[in-house]
């Protein structure tokens, strides 16, 4: 069983690097951020206040979330586009700070790996909480400017200043929450992706694999 943990803040290059690495190694890829987004989407769709911890805790235990490589299904509805939209993005940090949501999603993440015998997982707490014994733990970073520029290029209608402000707000919420905050594992390999190409990063990671 080979497990690779890729953590880091939004815009650090996690998704691109994790997907490419999974392909190179013939492993499955799981975007755990998409799971938190899917639960947020389900709450909004059912009219549940994302800040209502008890209601969201009830929801997370029953909601059907299938995160595929390119598609995210929530209770049988294709939510791939909406989970990236502004409403979900605004509300996701509060849902991700809910300890019961984390317990349930971490359980599902471990189950996903168990069923496949390994994989590449990207998130915020993979190397610190979900798989502290991962074969390789990577923490990606990039300068705030580069991260905001990457995010604003992902969609045509995203304004750089709005994106930069939103990233700073989400960083503070993700790093400041009590339960499993965004943090570097002591033994993680820290890679600043600001000035590196995806190929350079992936080649470097493949070389470091035990
Ligand atoms: O990577 P992303 O922007 O899609 O993540 C969405 C949110 O979910 C983000 O605010 C952080 C949170 N998250 C988390 O708390 N733990 C994870 N393993 C992955 C994401």
C-alpha cells in the first residue's frame, strides 16, 4: 500500500501536482477539498445553515458524496461545477471547521484508500491527521501573489483582488480553526512551487519516493 499526502493552502498547486503524480505512479487520486465542498453544497441545497453545527453534522452522516477524478456527485446530482462556485467557496471554511464533518470525512477518506490499496490524496490535514504514516508527505507553498494569480485564471470572471482577499480570508480560517488546522507535518517535504514547472515538481517527488 502506497499513500502519498499532498497538503498546502489554496492555489499552491496541489491539484495539478497530485493528479500528475497519481498518473505517473498509476495510483488513484482523491481531492479531499472537494468532499468538504460537496457537503457544503448539500447543506445549501437543502436550506441548512452551514454555520448550524448540529444540522450539518446530521447531514454529513447521511449525504452520499462520490468524488471521482473529474466529477463530484452529491446525492446523485452532478455538482462538479457548483462546488467551485462563489456560494460554496464562501461557506466551505465553516463547514470544514465542524469537528463532526471532519470525523466523518476522514473516515471516508481512509475507507477510500483501504478499498484501493493506496492513492494520492490532497488536502490540508492528510499528512498530519488522515495518514500520518504516509509514504511521502508533501507540503506545497507558493507566494500569495502567485496563488491569487493561479486561482483567478481558473475562471474568467474572477477578479485578482477579490481572489487575493478571499484566499487570505480562507487561509486565516483554515489555519486558525481548532480541529485539524492547516499545518505542515514535521516530516513533510516543503516545496515552494512559485517558480517551478509541474514537471520539475513531479520529477522531484518521484525521485524522493521510498
Ligand atoms: O482545496 P479546496 O479549496 O477545494 O478546499 C476547500 C476547503 O476545504 C478549504 O477551505 C479547506 C477545507 N479542507 C480541509 O479543511 N481539509 C482538507 N483535507 C481539504 C480541504
